[in-house]
């Protein structure tokens, strides 16, 4: 993390209201406040950001272009790549079970360390497998199967902790800082991704023992960074789910304490009667389906249809990550001022019509040097607002009691619809009746606009009907 990022994180100190002591006090009305000291919140936010940086390095080595290139070197079939894309989304179905288990524990930190520790240590088996392949103990096909099994069980274990981890962050981060903090956090991860992907790729491609062995070395380093990221979570304020689910939070405007971003909701409200939550789920699931109709096929369109060199595609991806890095800070500050829903509607319309911009793009010099870079910068900048505000919106509309269960249901449903979108998109892309990939892009654009309609009826916490 560079000095600029440290200064930005340190500047959060000026924004956090003074809080005197770390207590949970039960009032005469059987209400309580989660009151955290200013220094404890500051340390937690810094630890969470450093955690995100190390976790990003782990994710880079266990997915994306590095894992795909590893499977290409093993001569994996297209079916394998399809499974590789669908597994992370489908295993989200395990999140409700993970939320149920986590709400019966007494420590968010211990539960997170357990499930994510298992998830990340599993990748060491693949490192051992790569060593075994080098010694001739297993062949390439067996290594492909081993990779898919590790991807499945690693994401399965991680899925058990996702909702609990999100609920943990939601209760720590003050509402007034939520947009700016996630903007800084996402910016740090984007910068890490921007710097580490080419470095890791260079290390793999130039390893003296070959790319497969090189990936094994990079993967081992990535797992170590993943374990370090879990160590960073030790410095975050731990939360007992039993207390979080037992008491009502005192959000009195006359209190000198910051309510620490806890939403004001009816605590005895049944999840099935929470219409605002289900309207948001309708929007979110439809959006994931519509977005994934064409998103996985953009690089395929560039490489196969437009026949753009893979080196250029890498440059475009870096430009997109850079735009995301710069714009996420702006979106975060804006979200704190005007709310998340207005940004989601505004940016959502822009992102919805973006697939239509691929029409007319070719592989001539003007498009390669000008329009394709501008298009990827545009996609990265607008996508940053959608990702950030979807996350903030979900945190804002869910009550603290059994909050992780709400997050788990949202992830499970969105995971299924996202995988469904990818599957439908694959069939449409192969069908000449729909006009190929360009026809798929147009269909995705229409579906994205339709997915925004339920968002109009979602009431953002603390902002009425605005």
C-alpha cells in the first residue's frame, strides 16, 4: 500500500465522531447501543483495507487470467472453463446455511478465520499436485480435475463465511463514512489488481522451470498472502452475533454516541414480510441475470470476432481497472451526499446501454488506438459506481438482527440468476437466429433497463422515498 493510500485512510480520523468507550449498554427500555471508541473504529477500517489488499493478491493467484492460463497449458476443454465460471456463482447457494451457522457463534473473527482459513489452505493441495505433475506422479488431466475440485470446495468453504463477514463490516463502519470508506477500500484493491496481475503474469511466463511450475510458485506465494489477510482481521473490532441479534439498537438523535451505521428497522420483523428487502432482491437478481448475459463474452468478442491481439486486450483490462480505481472514490463521496439509489438508477441506465456501444467497433487502427481504450475506461468508471452502491444499498436496507441471513439470501439468489444469465448467454451467442454476440449484447441491454424498474420502489434506509 503506497503513501497516498495510507494518507487517504488516515484522513478518516477527521470524519469519525468522538466515541468515549467500548461498551454495549442496555437501557431502561431494553435497548442497547454498540458504542465503539474512535481509535478502535479507525484501526478496524485500516485493518480491513490492508486485509482487502492481501486478499486481492490471493484472489489474483487463484482465479482470473492466471488460473485460466494454467488450465490452457493443461489442455483443458471448453467445458472445464464453463464450469470454472459457474462454480463461484452456484456455490452461493450455501450462504444461507453459512449465515445460519454464523449467527449461532459468539465471534465473527473466529468464524471468519475458520472458514476462510480452510478455503485458502485448500489451494496448497494444488501446489502439491503441481509438484507431483513435475515428478510424473499425476498427469495433466488428473491435475485439471484436482483444480476443479479445489475451486469447488474452496469457494464452498468461503461461501459459508461471506454473509457473516459482510454483516461484521456493516456493524463496524459508521453510516456517514460508508460510501467514502468502501470507495477507498475498493480503490486500494483495484490498485493492487492493476499492479500485481502483470507482475504475476510476468513471473509465471518467465519462470525457468516452465509456466506450470511458475504458476505453482506464484500460487504458493498467493496462499501465504491470503493467510496474512486473515491475520489482519485480528485487529478489527470483534462482534458477538448473539448480542447483535438479541438487543435493539438505540439510535436516538440526542445521543452523543455514533450509532455505528446500524439501520433503524423493526427488530421483530419477519424476513418474509420485509417487502423492501424482497423488492431489492428482485432488482438485484434481475440485474445479475441481465449483466451476465453478455459480460463473460466481451473478451471472446475481442479475441475471436474482432481478432484483436491478446496484448491489446490486456492493456484494455488495465485501463478499465485504472478507471475503476479513480472513479470509485468519487462515487463513494457522492453516495454519502445523495444516496445510493439515485446513483444506481443513473449509472444503471448508462451501464445498460453500454453493450450497444460495441456496434460499429472493428479492428481498424482508429478503434484499436482510440475507441476501444475509451470504451473500456468508460466501462470501468461506470461499473465502479454500480458495484459500490449495490453493496452499500444492501447493507443499508437490512436490519442488524440476523443480518447475515439477509446477505446470504441475496447472494444465493443472485448467484443462481447470474449463473443462469451466463448459461442463457452462451446459448444465444451460439445461435445464428439471434445475430451472434452482437445480438446478445443488444438483448442484454434491454434486460438491464428492465431490471432497473424494481429499484425505483426500493426505499433507501434513512432517506425516505428519495
